[in-house]
C-alpha cells in the first residue's frame, strides 16, 4: 500500500492529512476523553464529511521505538470503507512537532 501524510502537533492535538491513491483526507487527532485503560487509544481521529460534519474515523496510540526510543503514533483509520493502519514517525531534521505518515510494518 502506498500511503503518505503529515501531522503537526499543536498543544494537545495533531492536525494534518493522510492520503493514498484512493483517498486524501485532512484529519485532526484529539486526546481521547474516554480513555479508561492503558490499551485504550490515546487519541481519536476525526475528519469532515463532504457536508462539513465532523466524523470520528479512527484512533491512535502513542508508542516509543525499541531501538532509539523515539516517539511515534500507531493509527487505525477508516476511509470510504477501507481500514488503514499506519505509523506517524519523527523524521530526522523535521522538528519534534512534525510527524510523517508511513505504511504500518511489523518487525
């Protein structure tokens, strides 16, 4: 799967986009007010419907890479009936508040 995107942190939220050849969506990640356990998502992902309505379309979990200890987000998002799993990672020299969307991969 070819997927790309960017997220920028501002306060307690992230804003940006997630795109591939079948969709291109602006998204906002907000702290999950319903978080009840360690396994609950840290963020809820929202996008706008074609009529401008806010729709919850996914969730994200914070993580830390085992090798370097870098912060990342693991996202599960549904667009147009397609569930997409991807990671948002810090890329060297992009700044601590900027994340790049990459396809999900398990090591």
